[in-house]
C-alpha cells in the first residue's frame, strides 16, 4: 500500500493564514517581530513572504540546522509528546485506518509546554513573553571565562572548524574520521572564509572553532 503524500499540505498560504490568526487574536501578547529566522522551506516563501513584507518584518534564512536549534528541539519534544499518544491509539486500529488524536491533543500539549518551566530560562514561556528582556542561563557548567569575559577571536585569526557527522566523507561518521576541518580558515567579519573565499558560509559558536597559531601558509 502506498503511503499518502504530505507534499502540498504545509504551504506558504497556510503558514501565512496561521500567522494572521495568531497575531489577530486579542488574547495573544505577541506583536509582529522586526526579524524572523526561518529555514529554507518553500512554506516560507510566496504568501508568507508577502505577509511579512506588509508588516515590515525582515526574513533571515538559517544557513544550518544549528542556527535554529531551539526550534528544532521544540519540534522534537512536541513530536515525542504527540505521537506517543498517537501510536498507542493506532496500535488498536486496523492497518488502513489512522488516528487523528494529535489534532485534538496538539493545543493541550502546547499549552502544557508554554506553562512549563524551561531549564534555559528558569521561567515558563508564557512568563517570558510578558517581559521586555529575557536572560538565558548557561547551558553548561562554567569551567572558564564565558560571554563578555571570554577572549574573543579577532579579525584574521586562523581557525579550524568542527566537522559535522559525515560532512567530509559524505556518509555516516566512522571512528577513523577526522574531527576538525582539513583546511585552515581565517575569520573575516562574521563569516568563516579561506584564502580563496570559498569557505563554509555558516555561523559557528566558539566551541566549534579551534585557533591555529604559528602556521606558515604556502606562498600565493
């Protein structure tokens, strides 16, 4: 039996309609943002892009999944909570039938998440949106200077960047794969570039960069 295709269900028109419904709700404390960070999905084009332009909202495209890690993590938690109920119901149904329990449970679970204290903030999301400023806690114990006290990398620092699993070999990561990029790059503004300016166009956190000192580059 062929699986039903989900292509075309999540369109830019539907996403735009949801945004209008949310921000037109008088009970909603959110206001139209100045900047929205999205992935490269087609649902963030067309009608969605037109709507954001009408409200003077700038759209920034994430260059990698790590750039929108908070959203990806939320989606993962939401899916786990939703589909444990979904799967339990579908086990009792004949094979051709599928449960739609997630539609009913979705607002209940989102409301629960919005009223649950997060480890990163120490408060609930519903409390956070009422504040003008929200400060995140450190995600890991402090073993050295971090934040403003951390030594910042400067222009033209030579660095290696941490490779993602399978990035270099193009397949699953093996124990023999190297951890750091085989080429040396330097920092130019907010991008990582090599001498020929064809380095990876993505953002990195400090822990993903290894500073290289006293390196003699080959003559140009």
